[in-house]
C-alpha cells in the first residue's frame, strides 16, 4: 500500500526480508499500478515516502523504481519526479515471473530460454572466429577453476553463456539475453549454486558445457544446438530436484 494522502503519516506496510527486496517492492508497485490505486499520469510517492511506507532503504526504493522504468511502467520528468506511464505508451517487453517453483512457469521459462540460447549457440557454431573460440574457452576454463576451488562457479557459468551469445555477432541476441539474465535466468543460477552441494554434480554440469564448447569448436551447428538444449533441460530437472518436485 502506498502512502495514505489523507493522513500526516504514511500507513506502514513492512515487507518481509525476502532474498531480493527490490524485486519484492517492484512487484508490489506493479500491483498498485495494475489495480489503478496509482493511476496513469500520477506521480509516485517520493523515495523517502516509499522507504517509510514499506520499511526499506532508499537505495532499495531507487533500484525497484529503476526496474519499473526499465519495464516502461514509470517515466521520469526532470525536476518533477517519477510518474506512471500512460497505458500502451511503452514499447518495452515485460516478463514477470512470480513463482520459480511453479512447474508450469518453469516449463515456460525453459522453452523461452531454449528458443533464444539454443538458436544463438547454433549460430555461434556457424559464425565464430578463432578469437571468439578463445574467449569461450577462457570462460570454460574459468568455470573449471572455480569448481576445483570448491566454488559454485555461478558467475563463470553466466560469463560462458554470454561469450557464446556475443560470438553470434547479432546485437539483438545479446540484448535479449541480457534482459533474460535480469528477469528469468535466476532459476539457472539457483540450480548452479545448489549443484556444488552434490558430490560430482558440478563436473556433470561442466561436462554439458564442454559438449557445447566442443560442438562450437568443431563448427557443428546441429550438435551445438542439441548440446545447448540438453543443458537447459537438465538445468530445469536439477532445479526441480532441489525444489522437491
């Protein structure tokens, strides 16, 4: 709930300490906008008001509002603050995933990632240069080094897939992949982080990455696509296992 304008003090609606307070606050504000409690053209409460209302820090508020701006729900007016955008005025694609433990949502996420990343991996196998291959190999080696140190290798995993996307030479693949990174690849990050807890599983995942790399190195587009699809399907299965389904 946003600040009650009829009272001198805002109504407090403290958010629970979720893993990402910015995500939680952004979702709450989206609900306020969707319900019409904050209408198109209306100015959002100030950072200080939102921080007090929801019991979070002002940096958390800035991050949450920044996400709404990125999604085209909110626009800034110089010197006046942030305002709810007019319906239909934004050309920004939005993708809200509320429950990563939901089986149907998980399947939809995997299908979307597969359409993007498997296709990108296929193109990379066709187009990659020797410099691209060296960059991808460096990320693969960095992942192995992280595993050898007993770390999850989450950041190295993301960098590996990003190097493959970059090697397509298609900036739209890169832009969409970055969007998915911010919105839905958390489920793969979660699977990867938990992989380190099971003996031998990290090397199994690394084997999937090596299969992708080998197909790209061999300039075999069909094998590269198939390896990427297998990797994503297995990542979904691993997450399902951790969620107890």
